[in-house]
């Protein structure tokens, strides 16, 4: 029976808003894949003995500090929406063994480019900037609507335009960072972008203490990182995005893997498993575009 394995971090990293992660990319040895079931062994005198399935190990890059998406629970177990979805994919793709490697969000793309991981599972939003450099699978597994996030008692910021001259917190290489950077290109660097490697949970502290004026985040994020409702999402939707897995571009094996993941994802959607995972971990069904709020 195939066993999903995990490469655990020795130093937890931090991450922000849309992409909670750790500060350093580290790894330790993980338990080896379970051997083929004993019952599948053919008798010595059987000429038509079935050959064991050849299993290819796939390293999946993710983080540890994104609440309910990719995080360590109270027992130190890596879990969350993206993690449990990958585990489900692992069950349905016997030709692969998925092994997690956790790291700082800012290191995920570089690790993909340098072949240290085979694909990224960390609520990666599809956008044109990433499409130019990387391969996305075809089937989205979540949908985001991004808005400005501020402290609940903030009455001066009502849209991204009101962040001009103010500090906006984000994480390098995140989709939110790209949105802020593109806004600044069109508006003479009007927003003071603050790049920080901080836990998503620290967003509440940063905004309520005034160390930052605002941030950008997905619609499902606040209930996960702000259970006491000290923050609010305001203004019009800045971007609607599809969440997909990210692979190396112009890589034949990566394309084959992406296609097989798409086939398995379709089945996971069809039998209701994906919706159940979204409701369990994200607090609502964010797997259907028309159902996002």
C-alpha cells in the first residue's frame, strides 16, 4: 500500500496574508515508501508473475504557517486544505508517491526552478506573470476574490486607492505582492509596500497596532486568521483568481504529472470530496466559481 511521506522542517518559517509559510527551507529524512503488498508476490514457479507497479516519487513544495491551508496542528502534524487534497491525489494516483517538503513561501518558486521540488501546493493563484514562467495544471481547486484588509476601526481606507502614501503589508513573490507592485507601476510608487516574512496570524497584530495600514487578502482568509474579528475586508474586489498547482514549464515529465493530477482532480470534484475538504478547512465551498463571495 502506497504511503504518503513528509519532509519536516527543522526551523519553522513565517508567512503572510495569502501565503503563510516558514523562514528557512529545511528538511529531514522521511519514512520510506511502503513495500508492495505481500499478496501481490507471485509464486516462484508461476511464469506469468505480475510485475510490481513502478512508483515515482514526487516532491511537493508547501509551507507550515498558512492556517487551515498548510500548517502544523497541535500535535506537529502537517495538515490543511492543500495538504489533505494532495493526500487524496496520492491515493488516486498509484503510479506516484507524493512527499512534502516544507519551506518559506518566498523559496517555493526558486526551489521549483532548481528542481528541488516537483510542484507547489500552497494556494497558488494563477496570474499572467506566473504563467509566463511556470506551468499550471488545468483544473482549479479553489477560487479567490481579493480585497483590501484593514483594522476594523479603520474608517479612512475604503479601497486600494486609499493606500496611497500608506504602508501595505505583503509577502515577496505572492500574488498579492504582484497586485501591489503592478498598482505602483501605474501610480508612481504611491503605496509603501512592506515585505515581511511573518505568520499569517501576525497580520492582526500588524494592522491593529498601526505598524501597517492595510494588506490584500483572499475572501476566505479573515475567519481563519482573525477569529476575534479585529479586521475587515473593504472596497471592491481587486482580483478574482483561480487556485491551481504550479509546475516547471517546458518539462515533459511535469506536463504528464499535471495531466494526471487534472484527471484525478476531476474525479475528486465529481464525487464531492473537494467540496467537503473546502468546507472542512476553509469554512465554505470555495471550489465553484459561482459560489465564491
